[in-house]
């Protein structure tokens, strides 16, 4: 992606954020406070993220307990970062793998990620020049409310969302109704991994992937890339790396994520206003 087109995207986003702010001001006292509060928080978040490093793309690994987020995080990072840092088998604090230290600290402060690890270069994936922050996150279905809160906050803050699903729970309503379907506008910055494919008989892998793609398509996420992976065996890990790398090198994820947020928020405003009803 050329500098020119990055600048063009950024200025288009400026215009959309300004328009959303104007709509919010007009709607004050007319639409419910809750609807406006949400828009206000988005505008603040957008302004904060855009004041922080544009040279880093923040990629979060989300998923249910035991889907293999931490294992995949290590496999992609090429090191045992997650197990080395974790005191417990489940992840209760976000953990960052950082490629490109310069400018990453204020961004990690804003994300409230204390656990930071400067990752070694991984050939063909990331090095100091890449500008990548990979986050291993707690389980969205954790029994600890504090963990679920972290996940909900991070879903709103990261630039790219990687959903790590597994063959047992890939169709569960929880992930689809609470996260994936509401984030249908975010397809361009979403990647879905079906992990643990080694636990399926070979002949079932493709049908399960198709079934998952069908569910995603019905939620409006037909364009999302879905990768079959075994983090333990290493199958498909290269594909995850190259999918992440291609989003990162385009340098568009920050704008695309925020543009998707604007689309969703303006849709909610229209709905609150009863437009089109
Ligand atoms: N068979 C198989 N087991 C896996 C795979 N990925 C993770 N696991 C195992 O699943 C368990 C939970 O993994 P973990 O990475 O801690 O899951 P998390 O809770 O999502 O972080 C561990 O025992 C892993 O070894 C995989 O691709 N295949
Ligand atoms: Mg974990």
C-alpha cells in the first residue's frame, strides 16, 4: 500500500469521524443518551488510537477456553512466550509479543498490557522493522468476570481480530451471537482460525470448515478468511503468519477497523432515530 493511499484512507476516515460527531451533536437531547454515549466513546477511542503509533498493527487472539489461543500465539511467534510468562495454565493477563520496540510503549500503555515481550525475528513473518504487536488474551467465556471484561475491552481496541475456534465449539452461539455477528462490519480486519484440526478425522476437516464458513456467511462475514490449523502439529501456522503479515504490511488496519466502527455506530444511530422504519 503506497503512502498516498494510506493518506487518502486516513483523510476519508477524518471526514467520516467528523460527520459522525456532527450527527451526534444534532441528536443530543433527541436520541437516547445511551446511543450517543456509545458514539462518543468511539470518537474518543478513534482519536486516542490515531494519536498513537501508526507504525504498529495490534493483532489480538480471541476465543473460548482451551481453543488454543496461547498455543497458537507461541507457534506463530516461534517461541514459548506464552508458557514462559504464564504462571497458570489459563491466560488471565494479556500478553504482548512485540516486533518493533520504537513507539510501542505508549500504545501498550493505552491498551493496558503490562506483560510485554520483545519477540525475536521470525523469517518471512516479522522483525524489528515490521511494527507488530501480537496479543494473547484471556478466554471470552472465562468464569472470571475480570477476564471477560478484559476481552470485551480488547475487542474494541485492537486493530485486527483473530478468532481461534476449535472443532468442538466452533458453532457455539456464544462466540457468534455475542462477538462475530455484531462485528460483521469488521470483516476486513477479522481472521478466523479453526484450530485443532488434528483432532478431526481427515475426511471431516473440509466439511467442518465449510460448515463454519456457512455460519459466518449468514452473519455477514462471508469475506472473512477461514484457516484450518493445528497449533500443536504446526499445520497451517504459516498460513496464519502470512494472513497476519499481509494485513500488517498494508498499514490499513487501523483505518479499516475504525471505519468499521463508524459504520456500525452510524447504523445504530439510524436505528435509534427510526430512520428507514
Ligand atoms: N490436539 C491439539 N491440541 C491443542 C491444539 N492447540 C492447543 N491444544 C491443546 O489445548 C489445550 C489448551 O490450549 P491453550 O493454548 O492453553 O488454550 P487457550 O485457553 O485458548 O489459551 C492445551 O492442552 C493445548 O496443548 C491443537 O492444535 N491440537
Ligand atoms: Mg490461553
